[in-house]
C-alpha cells in the first residue's frame, strides 16, 4: 500500500526579507523614474546619470531573470505536487 506524504515548501526568512527589500527598492525606482519628465530631460550630467542607471538596471534585470527562472520552476513543481496533475483542457 502506498501513501501520499505532503510536504510544505521550505521557508527561508532571510531570502523572503531580501525579496521584500528588492521589491521596495523596485517600487522606489519606479516612482523616481515616473517623476522625471522624460520628454524634456536634457544635459550632459543627466545623460551620464541616465546612462549609468540604465546599465545598472540592465544588470539587475539579468540577475533577477535568473532568480525568476529558478524560483518559478521550483514554484511550478511545488504547485504541481500540491494540486495534483494539471487539468485536461
């Protein structure tokens, strides 16, 4: 006779705290960018700052994309095991 053992996803409080920090920083960046009048930005100093910010954000995007792929795949496995097989369309 076989039995089904349910295991809850492991909790990582440190990773969850870091996720909240990233989410908060992302919201702050979005708010700052929204408050910069994009149609009228001008000047060498502004161009330099925006160029540096764009490079940093591209690097952050690559890092978070890797995290999303890994965590998304893990989440899919956990959900499948909890919810059972996917419904037939």
